[in-house]
């Protein structure tokens, strides 16, 4: 990370100005990275291996999920990634709630891990919106950033007297699949950061994932990500670096929730009378 950005991130939430000690800690982390031996990257087939045959049934079910359809036949493949060797694009990862995030995953049971990283079944999520009568608005929030408005609906109210119309939106938490991309013999984690970090912290090093090869470095640019000079340079950060006290730190940061608000407005709009033509006097 940039020195100023890293120093600011080290501060407690109520403080704004990094201290000399904060900057010294950042500089020490930069120095620790700089003296790492510049070992060659492992070959791509060492970082990502073929899926084992025992996941064939899981893949068959995954192919039937509408959410997974865009990945099949469009340059994506499937593999098992070594989480210790994959590079990262984000400067931070949320570690709170890690055990709950990977509940059910078991070391040595690749099928249980695939259920977390490449979910083949739709997981039922109970969404509970709240209504504010003063604003005539429904509000729905979730700590899942994949909460989305996915459609709209309108129609007669079933079982009601004619003339009652229902209008609204369809909201859902979209599924997320772990993804890694290969560029210049390096595998980069594109999606699934929280799950990947939680798995690695729990001692689970291998995880099934979608894979793809990319041709342009701009495809590695993601919102809030590290600069390309960092992820493509010498000693680029890996997922395991999040848990290396020599080059990282655990800090408290503000968390965000995804919020969807649907509000109905009743407006009175003035309309000018239509004129049929200029008025004339008749004798």
C-alpha cells in the first residue's frame, strides 16, 4: 500500500492523523517486503490444478444453476487453487465472521469446500424488509454486498376487487463464485476474498474455483484495489500476506451494509388545457 494510505488505515477510528510510530510501522513492512528473496513464480499448473473426479457430480449440479451459466463456455474453466500461492488485488480483507462464512467446510473434504466456493445449490436467505410509513418506503439491508435489485413487477392484486394494482421490485442476494485469473504466469484472486481468507486462516489451503486466462493488465483493476505497479511488481502480495504480522496489521475499519430503498411518491401534476386553435369572433 501507499505509505500515507497505510498509515491512515492503522489509526483507530476516532483519530485522523498518523503518528510517527504508525509511519515507522509502515516503513518496516515495506522494508520486510523489499528484502524478500525474489524467488521465481511457481508454474501456473502448480498453483491451480485440475478438479478431482469426485467433484463431477457437484459440477453437474453447478452447470444447472442459472447464475453459473455465464461462466461455462465463455473462457472460464474449473480448477483447485492453492490459496497459499495466489496473488491478491485488494489492500484489505474483512476477517470478522470468518468461521460462519465457511461453516461446513472440512479439511480434506474437497466437496464440502466446493459447496462454499462454488455453491451448486441455492441457499435460502430470509430477507426481512422494514416499512417506514412516514416516508412511504420499504428498506432492506444486508451485510452481503451482492444484494441487488434484479427485476420489477406489476399486476392486479390477486383476490382483490378489480382496479387494485400492485407495483414493486424483485430483490435478491446474488450468488458469488470464487474466481482466479492468470496473467503473465501469476494467478490473481478476483472474487471470493472473504471466503478465501477464512479458509486459509482455518488451515484449508486448497479450494475449487472458476479460472480464466486474461490478456490485458487492465482486467486486473478492481474497485478499491491496489495499483497495478504493486500487483505486477517484484514480491507481489499474496493471500497469505494478510496474516503475516511482518507485512500486515489487524485493524478496526468501518464496515458497510448494502441497503435497498423502495419509496412510493404521490404527486399532483398540473396540466395546461389543450387548445384547439386560435379563438375567433363570429358576427
